[in-house]
C-alpha cells in the first residue's frame, strides 16, 4: 500500500478501465562513433499519448523511466509517432514484449518510411504519423513525461478504425 492507501493492483485495475489509443513511438539511435555499428531504429508501443496544445502543436508521451526509449530520447531530440490502426495489433504486441529480441529484427518485416525531419521509422498503413522534437522532459514517479513539438503530420491511411487498449487487451472500436 502507498501512504494514501491505493495499492499498485488497485490502481492498475482502475486505470485498465480507461480506453486508450495505441501508438508506436520510434527514433533512430545514432552510431556510437566512426567505425562503430550503423544507426539503429528503436520502437516502443505506448498507450499514454495525448495531444497537449494546438498552438503550438504539442503532444505528450509517457515513457517508463530507464527504458531504452527514455534513455534514447534523453539524447535524441527528434522522434516519430505512428497512430496504429485496428489491423496493426501485431505491431503493437511486437514492440510491447518484455525481454524482446533486438529492435532491428522487430522492424524487419514492417513496412515503413523514414521521416524526413527525424529519421525515425513511420509505419506504413498507420492512421496518422507525426514527427516531433522534444520540448521538455519531466520526471513523474516511475515515468518520464516527454512533451514534443509536432514538426510534421500526415495521414497515410484513411482505412479502418483505431487500435484501442482496454482492460489489458488490444481491441477494436465498435
């Protein structure tokens, strides 16, 4: 129990009743120096993503503190977001796995284009894609809240509905 009396399980159960859209946050990790390995694409499924402001256009994503994406976005200011469609459940699951294989293999058979401004992979067939630049980072408990200025937005696919996350499972709207 936390000092205010809410257990982790109670909080997790209550929040699982909040339906959320599912996005794939991506960034390109720069090479470690001359002669080092080539840059690598990194991706992470997120359900804690929202629009913050229209003027200027800002979004927020919550990253688990110390995760690979949190560490990468501390150094890499530009990143991408793909709003996943209901037919892209396999992509969400793949990038949400614990103890997963390398990100290079995760991207292997997923169609994507490289963002012109961020270099980040943007998933083909996504309902929307954004390229962002970090405006601020705020520690919040065991997560980091990253606010990004939207540099570009596109609508690669008008087909299908959004992929949703509700009660611990991916779902379709309707």
